[in-house]
C-alpha cells in the first residue's frame, strides 16, 4: 500500500468562548488538516494543533513543515501494517514541529486501521470500557466559575478541570467556593500551567487539602524537575507533568528524577500516536498514571486520542474536551458523549467524517 495523494489544509477556527490560562488568553486557534490517499483508494485524516507556548512550534512553522520535509517523505511512501517506524522517522526529521508530525502520524494510522477493517483502538490493544472526560474552566472570577460549572453539570459532565496559576489566594477561594457549590460528588482537577513557585504550590496544596482534589497538573516551571520531585514526594495529591513532558526523552527524565506521579500525554506535544505509545509504556512500567490531554483540536485528533486511551492499559484519566471549544469543527462522528462519558463508534479507522 502506497501513498498517492497528500494534502494539507489550513483552517482558522474561532472558539465558542475565549478563556484564560496562566499567562495566556485564547480566543481562536489554527488547525491544519492532513488528508492522505493510498493506491487502493483508502483515505486517512490527521490534524495538527500547534501550541507555540508549549513546544515552540508556531502556526507558520507547522505549515512549513507539513508542506516541506514531511510532504517530501510521505508522498509515495510504502505503508506497513504498523506505521510506527515511518512516523518516528518523520519526527526525527522535524523534532521542532511535533504537531505537524502528529497530523501525519494520525493520518497514517487512520489509513492502516481502515485497511484492516478495524477501529483504530483495535490495532493498539483490547478495547476498555468508555471513559469520562473532564471539561475545563479557565481562569476567571468566582461568579463566572460557578456559572460555567453549572452549565457543564446541567449537560451531564461530572469532572471539572480548573485552570489556576496567576494568584494563589484567588485560586484557593475559587476552589473552596466551587466545592461548596457543587458538593462532594463532583471530581475536581486543577491545572496551574507552570504558574506557581514551589512555595506557592506548597501553600496551595496545604490550604486545599480538605477539598478532595484529584490531582494538581504542572504546578511548577517545565524545567524545574528538582522542585517537582520535592513537591511530588511531599504531596498527598498526585502531581501530573504536562509541559515537562513534551518528548520521549522528557518523559524518561521525569521518570528518572521521580518528578511526577503521572504524565499528561498530548499527541500534539509528542508527535503523534507512535511516540505516545512509547511514552505510555515507559510511564506505565514505572508505575506512573497516564492522562490523555489535548489542545483546541478538531474531532480528528480528539478521536485519535480517545482510541488510544481506550486501548492502552496505563491510561487512567482523559481530558479530551478541545473540540468542544470550536465554533465550527470541520470533522464529525468518531465518538459520542453521553453524560460526560466518551463512547467510540464501531467503525474502521478513526471513524470521523471530514468536510474540507
């Protein structure tokens, strides 16, 4: 099976509602859709959603790589039943553009799964039961936080991930008010996006110890593995590494230095499903929990992450709400969400329909 056609389409996507994370506001995003076709008529899709603040990959670089080095190496490429070697070779050619590599990697896996007549999850392992995703509330005042929480709860979601990291006192007050407002049956996750110092993170954890926080994600600077190791050893709340784990090598360092109790794998950070599987296997073998996260992405890559999550044994959490932010997603299908629980559709490949 050979690739006979390769297209990259740039899509500027408005968000339903803008939001704020520590040090950054987001109101619109750019995604790049990759479409490949093979000599037996199969079509696969992938999606790139670069995040320059995390990986240094700008929209311009992503587009350049997708239409340059990746195009040169994927056109007329021969596809095997497992495209891992090809995908990792592409990532080695463009290590500074992981989202671009992820788009091609996802499209390759989509085609291979379609050729096998299986949902993508069937190529990675045994399908696990559906999982509940968290939904995200950005940094805002208490009134807006409670209003957004009510909106999500009314739609059936029961796991809220709260963005923090700009003011510890405000963060603590928001979490206290939210727990009181929502009661004990709601799961609360916290993501500080590198916003705290070690002293601030300690203070936050000490003053929220009675709020039953499921985990604290990336409280410290991405390169402060020593501080994160100290916090991980001290904390009764699990510490998840996100921005500290961009690549396979990053994951190995976090594991080696005991700098977290879990890792947030995002396909856009690591370069796709092939690299994600290696990170998962390292983390799982070391006893770390795994969460699959996302950027603001189309259903194409969200579906890919969900297939991965429901096939891999080490995935304990999912945070796959990025497509919900998009005002006009060019993709449909792939999965259903019922009361916050994500169910795959039993169709070959990713199962998504894409309108370009």
